[in-house]
């Protein structure tokens, strides 16, 4: 299956972070604070014509599950300034991971470095809300000058 067939079959639409997505589940139960669903889930696809999931952070923890296609590279920046890079993909003997948990408050970005597409699923707990989401801007480069070059690649033009 090629990327256009996958986008059509999964009914994906353009995502503000880059790539394509569709929410596939929203829990009917509310979080303990009663403000949001306990959990939500999406398909998320990066393609060769939209290969970057731009740098952003969420309030909720998010578990990423590799689903198919090519591996996806991730960059994570913790609230205390630790930078981590890793790859979601099927080749465990090459240090790729099938699953990744990103704690709430971490900056994260993803990138399809090769291939036509990379498909993941995400489970968000408590459920995703754009009210809890922030895109990184150029000011983040000044906050972490030691990572300026790496972070700049993932910051969306405004």
C-alpha cells in the first residue's frame, strides 16, 4: 500500500504539527479532575512530502506505538534540559524501539528520514486537548543554545 492509499483507507487529514492523523478513540469516562476524557488515541503518519512532526509539548503523557512503514526518528527535550534522540521502528537489533512513552511537559519532534511513510499510533492519558498543547517557537533556541542546530530543524515556520 502506498501513502495515498493509506491516507485514504485510514481517513487521515493534515495535522497542524505536520504529517497526517485521525482520532480513533475518545474514552467516555472523564479524568479524575473531570475535565477531559481519561484517554484518547490517534493514527499519526509522516510521509516523504510531510516528513517532520514539528517540535511541540503536551500536558499529558503520550505512548507512541510503531505500526508500519519506515522508522521514525524522535527528539525529546525534558523540562530539565536533557536532550534524547531515538528511533521508533521494527529493527530491535539496530536499537530501534516498538514503543515510546513521552511524559507530559517534554518537548518532542519526529522525522521520517527515509522511505515513503512511517505510521504510528498514539495513546494519550488523560485524553488529548489542544488547550494542553504548545508548538515551539524560535524563543526555545535561545533557552537551549547548546541544542540550537538540532532544535531549529524541528521548529515550524510561522
